[in-house]
C-alpha cells in the first residue's frame, strides 16, 4: 500500500515556495536568486529549503515538465484484467517494459492501469501488442481523444 | 504550436533535465557543463521548447500524498458522445479535478468515455466530489464509477533513452 511520506514541518517560506513554484520557474542566470528576491528571502535559504523539500519527498519533481506527444513521442493509458493469482507475474512482465512510465493497481475488473510513453507514436500499438503477447491478456488501449484540462494546483 | 523539431542538442538537454534541475545557484550553467553547452544555449533551447509547448512548464511538482491530499480517484463517466466536449470542459474547470480526458470505450468491459482524476484529503471527500459532478451532469450521467488506486506498481515518469 502506498502510504504517506514522512510528514515534515512546513514553514511559511516552504509553503510560499511550493505554491509559487507550481506556477513556473525563471529561465535566468540566477533563478533561485530571482525567486528569493520575489519572496523576500535570499538565494542560499531558498536553495536549502528546496533541497530539503525535494529530499523529504514533498516535491516529487523540480524541473521542466516535458510533453511526450509534442516531443514527437506517443502516450497512452492502457488497462488489463488479471486474475488475482496471476497478478504478480503479469506485473513483473509489464513493469519490465521501459515504456511503462506509471502503473497502478485499481479496484475494478480492469485492475492494472498503466501509462505508456514511447519514443514514436507507432510504438504505442506495438507495445500494447507485445504486452498482450507476453502476458497472455488483452491490453485495452485508451489513448486520449480530447484533453480538457491539465494541471491541478495543490495549495498549502 | 510551432513546427519545433527535436535535434541532438535538444535531446541532450532533455536527457539531462528530465529527472529535474540541479539545485545550485546557476542550474542552467550546471546542466550545460554536463553536456558541453553554455548556460545561455541551454536557456535559449528551454525557452524555445516552452514556446512550442514541448515543455508544459518549468517548476515544482509537489507530491500530493506528502501534502495530505492522500486520495485520488479516477472517476470515469459514460456521457453522450455528442456532448463530451461541453461536459469535459465543465468537469475540467473544477478545482479538484486534474487530467480530464475523453477516451475510447471498450464495450462490453469498459463503457466509459470520459475520465476525470478527482483529488481530496480522503476517499470520502473524493466520493462527495464525484457525487457533485454526477449531480451537475444530471441525466447526461448515464453511469459512472470511481477507481481508486490500491497500489502504485511503478512510477518512473516519462523518459527518453
């Protein structure tokens, strides 16, 4: 079961950084200095804060968020329906594909849901086919047809 | 969207930054030093990728579990195909929803054509929010289900080789 990361104490500056840096980060020579100035702090403090936030797992990422399809690659969500007693075997096979970026167990007849991120759009179909062949279960490919909204802010 | 095309230099920059930026005073110089580019070149490339939408944004991604948003349910909806855009935009505008997509059905096992990730402090909050959406849709909600994740099996993020 996925459980919480060690909860760490957040002070005002931590919160400001988490909130502010979800909006964007300067592409400048001394970006941490710029952020610090904006928040009435200094570069050293901001770097120390962010290092702690990242090491403790409060920030799961810090950097550019790439858009797979616009990089020329393929992306899809796919699902499998696997009997419980065969789940671990199939899980190992699916996770071994480098194209599988995320994989979740979910409570449904379709109980394994994974995101495929591939270098080319054509590779998505191939991958689904290979996973079907390797596991013996049909992959239900659910590529997005329309995207309505991306991005959720977590205010703290 | 521009006609941006990835070249070898972009590829190097993507590889060097897809795990994140180094937390040092001059991060772009540090990235450049790793791959034989100047900080200016790195910034110029990143700006071009931002403009082309290849980079959605540069910034922080909080771990929602660590912030107490411990529950997220993948709500899935069967709505009339001809209204999916209108409904998707409505649901996508809700502040507790991320990732709202239209996806293909796979009948008979999968009858839902709209996906909306619903977040909350706990499962109960998520369920209440799903009920709010159901109420909002009225009879356009021809059936829905919420799939909670019971285990993260893999999470590596997007990677290029």
